C-alpha cells in the first residue's frame, strides 16, 4: 500500500533566528508547488520500485493500466507534477498496490 502523508511539526529551537524553509516557501508563494513536486517524485519512485520488483516493463504496465505508453511516461515523469487520481489508482492497481490519501 502506498501512503503519502505530509505533516509539519514545528519545534522552537533555542537561539534560532529566522523562519524555517517551509515559511520561506510560503512567503515566496512556492510552498504548494514545491510540496506537490516532492510528493509526485515520491509516488513516481514508488511506482518505479514496484515495477522493478515485479519485473514489469513500461509496455506491460501501460497494457495493465489500459492506457498508452505516452500516458504512462507522463505519469512517471517526476518533472510533470500534474497527475490525475484515477491514473494514479490504475498504476497502483497494475502493480498490485493501493493508494491511500490523507489531508492533514
């Protein structure tokens, strides 16, 4: 099962001046974009790992997902942060896994 959870625990450190990196990203208006990119890279790596463990080629993966190889390549491209949930669910199912999403 794939599980993506992002929790931010803030702890005050004695003698620390300034804000943390998350605050910097928020101030710059980049927080959501950077977080989405990081989550996409994690998901992509998990799918790649499951494909490798199952000895599943990209062509076989696309067949199992009932999609094109180019659609699969877009899904697996870590630079492409756009991803449809139904595509993610199909990919997980194709490698014998499931997806669990959580908003916290």
